[in-house]
């Protein structure tokens, strides 16, 4: 479970980014977070990941069975001098595992993200979508209990993004991790999640939430349905209202 209560972030300059953020993501669920640029979405994720400190309030990431928390950045952040397999293996090596000990886990996760044939390739030999698959594989190789995703598909074209949506949902259903997914794309937020949270403009807070009623698995054709369009319209209206000057 991931939760925040009255979470605040302010900088010494006086800039307040977050003001009383409250939400809960239940164990095993997929939640999307949308909001205007500069509202503190990425800052919130960095606080939850322990990369940045909050200024007030509290938060918790409760993981069962000693499972860990993983983070997927907007940029794949692959090390260019390492192969795909070596990049994916890196979190296991940092835990003290040898290449031999990690080999089975790396092979398995590369198969799941469709990169088994590219394990020896280097990042500059991959497309943007393949780089993001490798980044997701690196996050999943430790079998996390929770995954924080900061606009991981923002730089991809629509076709690559749609394919990765389906792949990410399949992985989530199989692995049963808890997901908090940040995006500016309302359709993406709805298609992936069981619930969409809308943040206000800075200083950010959760201003609205919308349950997503569409059953899993979801086909790409869902995006063209009237029900999907109606929900997207409601989320957009809430986002517009929180962003009003």
C-alpha cells in the first residue's frame, strides 16, 4: 500500500510545491496521477521513493514479503557502455549477486518485456520503445512490490505507447505489484489505471479522483468507446477546474 497524509514540500526559497497531499493506493492496484505542469507530481514520486525529503505530513510505502520499491524514470537512464542484459542486471549486482546468480532472473524479465533477442545489444542500438522496455525490465528484475512510474512513455510515438500500455498491464496483472503512474495524458491515465487522481496547480494537492470502471484486460479499441470518452471528459473538466487562474 502507498499512502500520503498532509504531505507538504517547500524549498528554502519559499517556493511551495505540495500542500497537504492526501491519497491511498491499495495493495496490488494501479493508480494514475494527472495534473498541470509544475504541480509537484514528480516531486511527490521522488518523496515516496526516498530520493527527496518532504517538509511536512507523512507517507508510507508498505511492502509485503520483503519486496522492494522500484522507480521508472521518464528517461530510460540506461548506461550506454553496458549491454541490455548488463543494464537490467545492475540492481541485482548492487545487492551483491554475481552474474551467474542473476542470469535466470535477467533472462526471465527480458522475455517478459519482449527483449530476449536483444540481451547483448547496447542502448544506442535500440529504438525508444525498446529502451523503455529495458528500463521497465530493470525495475522489475528485483520483483518489486510497488512500482513508481514518472511519465515513462512521454517521449514515444502513439503506436509504441499503445503497445507498451498493453504490455505494462499484462505485467501488472501477472506480477501483482502496486503501481502509481504519473502522466499528462488523460487517455493514457484512464486506459491503464483502476483509479485516476487529479492534482491541482501548484502548490499541488489531490483535488479529485475518478474510479475507472472498465474491466481488465483492456483492448486498444476501448479508447474509441463513448464510455471512455465520457470519463475522459470528466477528468479533463476536473483538471481544467483545478488549473484555473
